[in-house]
C-alpha cells in the first residue's frame, strides 16, 4: 500500500515532466513485484541495510532563548561511514530518519541504535532549524540541550498556523475505519504543537469518537477543533467545527443516480453549515475516484465553504493531484467563482516512517533488474523502463520531500484573526480566505493595505504590493497569477539575516521581503501569489480581489 502511494506521487511528477503516458499505480506495483520475482529466480535477494543491534540513549532538552522548555520536532538522520553534515542532505537513495517530539517540559528520552546521527530540531515556519552531529554509543546515555530561536512572532501579529486534516487511532479498524493509524488524540496534539501549530482539526473517518479526547488537548497555546472526514464514495468532505455525526447516506447501487449524489452532497453541506460548521471538499483531484470530487460536480462546488487544494500526501509539483487541484481552483477564479483555498497534512502516521526502507528496496530492485529487462517478455519491457525513469528522475525530489515535508503540519494554513482566537473566528477567516498556505515560507501579501480574501477598490490603473517573505531555507522565485491565465515570475535574491547563527548550529534565516511598484491592474480582477523553489510550490496566498473605482 505504501509503495503504491510512493509510486503514484513519483510517476505523476515524471509523466508531467516527460509527457509520457502514465501507468496506473497498481500496474507499476505489479511490474515492480514481477521484476523482484525475476531477480529471486536468478538468485538475487534483497537485504535491507541493517542498523546497529546495540542501543544507546539520547536524553534531549529543547528550550527557547529564555531557557524555557518547549515542545518541538526532533529528527535524527543516521550517518553512514564517510558521510558528513553536508553530504547527508544530498540524495542517497534511502529514507531512514527517526521523527519524535519533545514533551511540554522540553524533554524527550529516546532509546535508539548506536550510530552517528545528524540531530535536527525545529518548530515550523516561525522558528529556525538547528542541526548538530551527535554520536550514540552502545549502552551509554548522551545528554544534549538545544536552544531553538524564533525567527518571527507571527502569532503576535495575528497570524495563526493550523492543520485542518489529520487522523488518529479512531480512523483504524479498531473503531470501524480502514486505515492503519495508532496515534492517540493527545499524541496528535503534541505532534501538531511540535510543528508550531496554534490550532488543529482531528478529522477521523466514519465516526466522531475522538471528539471528547481531542477537546481535552486544549492549552494556552493550542486550540483543537472537532471535525470528521465524511466518506461519500465520490469525494471526502470535512465537517469542521461540528459536534454531531453528519452522515452522507451512500445509496444502494440501484439507487445511485447523479441526481441523488448531487442532492446528498447539498444536504450534507447544508447540515454542516446549519450546525455552525464549515463544509470543505478534500483532495478534489485525487487519482482514486472514490475519494475525489466527481468532475461533473464542479458546477456546484460553491456548496462548500473551502477547498483543500494542498494535501500533505504528495508534493505541490506539476503532474501531482495537488497541482491539479491548484489548477482547478485557479480555473474557478477565472470563472469568477471563489471558494477559499486551504491545506491539510492528511497525516496517518506522526512518526512519518511510512517510507522507511521503501526507497532502498525500490532502488535495489530497479538497479539490479535493469540489465535483464531486454531478456524479459516484450510486453513487460516498457513499464519496466518507465520504472527506471521513475527511479532516476524523481528520487532526489521524492527523497527530499519525504524527509522534510511529511507529517503533522507538513503543510499549514495560516489565518489572520484580528480578534481572539476561537473556533468561530478560525472558521470565519477560513471561509473568507484571510489566509495563505505553506510548507515552510512565511508569506504576507497586501495590495494598498488589502490582504487575501479582501477587495481593493483601485483608484488608479497601477498599484503597489507589499510582500513579507521569511524562510528558514533558501527560495528561488515569486509568482503572480492573475485572471486571463497570466503569470509573472520575480526572481528572489538570497538575503541572509543572521548567517553567523550557523556557527551555533542554527540554519540561516532568509528575508526576501520586497515592495512591488506599478503593478498594472487595468484588467485585473484578482491576484494570487506563490513562492517556489525548483519545480515545487512552497507557499500560496488566497486571492486579493480588485475592482476599479471607475466601474
């Protein structure tokens, strides 16, 4: 199942890049199994890289700059012989990191295999990333303290990060679900806080059994929102902020008509809204028809208050379901139809070890099997060569994405709230699109003082834009999308704020903030701003609308 998920994301990227006819994930998985069986018949057997059988203990404390213990994300990347802090960040055909989090007092004690590691401590987009090489010796305890500096206090400025789509053990077969999830609601809450989130929705499948435990995770710094991901057989719908169990009545096959499915979507959304909640359509362009929105139903997509265009299960890269959802959303704006965009990690495993050993095995099968492809049945050769391309051309992208942008809060929806942070104020900001989506960069855009989800009444034919853009990793370009399918690229120049922090283990801070003058808006109805690195989008604003004062 996990290999199929990986192959789906990787092949989507490749098919877009090369214009090759895509193979379905099941077909790719079957071809990979065939190749492995052929290798077995020839005497080749895959043996995973073994970790040390001996163990030591890491006792870590994470503090802020005032010495207060804090919840933070902790990752450990095993280092092989000859690897350094610099080379381990390069593609190496393996995904084997350990992910944990420190508890509210800032401490975490981890029994782990004895080895050298790169220890990485972070807390979402507002904090620096601190890295340090450590050695865990057998039967010994290493005590380590990390000070994690904040880059910018966006909460203090009224911007709050959240994750709207997350699962727990209540999505598992133990509670009538089908997903292999083991985390408790409290573990999910800690994991979200470790990613720097101020609010989060626990949206399990099929039931609302998590609600009481989820509400109990509230703290002074974290606000839980009750939710449910409703299965409809033609899309997944969130009922954000609804305490009752909203059920989409799936029809029997003989009753399954387009009219029934449409009316049931409308009834379900109306029930959510009448209960004070927010109806959202999730991953509308997923490759699985049962969980994506039927394309015929986009004519009534306004029955939803928000649309999840960025799902954490795949990168925001051309060819992926996320990029298709982004383009669907832009096409709606092109038609004058606004449904506010959101993101959600869709995390089913807070330890993000889904792909552990997977890339290593995939690489081994394809690398060792490629010399034999010409001798295999002709009808198999094309798909096997396609697997070779998947490995060669997408591994760097997929490996870097899996190591850095998977798990709780891997994509975040930052909302602007001027009053107190409550469930009601969060849902209101989400509906209005007073938000941006990000996998890292902090992005605030305004046109003459108007922000995302707002309307500027332009007195002139040109306007100025203020862009605040801060990141703990380097970025490459800004892109302005406007109606008429126009795109304007603006290269970004690295501007280090405090490069000397590298000497203390903290990564550099990059401030790309700029003012854009004389933007022609004579025929412009809306502007969406994105931030990109390589082929990947890293942040997306909701649109700022423009009306002429003379119209």
